[in-house]
């Protein structure tokens, strides 16, 4: 019984606006399962497991050049919570997507699994 994929969900009061960003700004391919309800194909992914005091999960988007990616996204209307910062695992910034959905964008310093 192999796991065949991962389905990720972003919840927001501005679902239509967020779908438009993922479709038109990020350029992700998608299918319309019914009446404009879009399901997006994601880029390659990896999963890390980290120690923590309480269980939780997070979603991060990776890029090869954070300065270039941020500039391109900002030119298309995406907002960020400040400039990129350095962390041990990479350089990161927080995107603010429609409906106040916050997602980390980072340029990894670690080898990737894909």
C-alpha cells in the first residue's frame, strides 16, 4: 500500500483570489474539478521531520534565488513581511498571499531530496 501523493490545502476567506495567484502569478498547472474549483499540480517536494515541543506542520515554498524570486513576485503584486533573513538552513522571507495566508519562501543551503 504505497502512498501515491500529498494533497495540501490552504484555507482562506479569499479562496478565489488565492487561486488566481497560484494560477496566474505562480503559473502552476491545474485542473478544474468543477465550477472553478481548481486543484494545482505542485513542484517537486520534500518532507522533513523536526523535533518540537508540540506537534504542528508548516508549508514552505523553495526557490533557487530568493532575491530574484522575490523581485519577480513583488512585481506581480505579492507582498512580503520584510526583507529576506538568513537562517542555518537557508535564506528566507514570508509571503503574504490573499486572505492573509502566510507562507515561507526560502532558498535552501542544504542539499535537496529531489
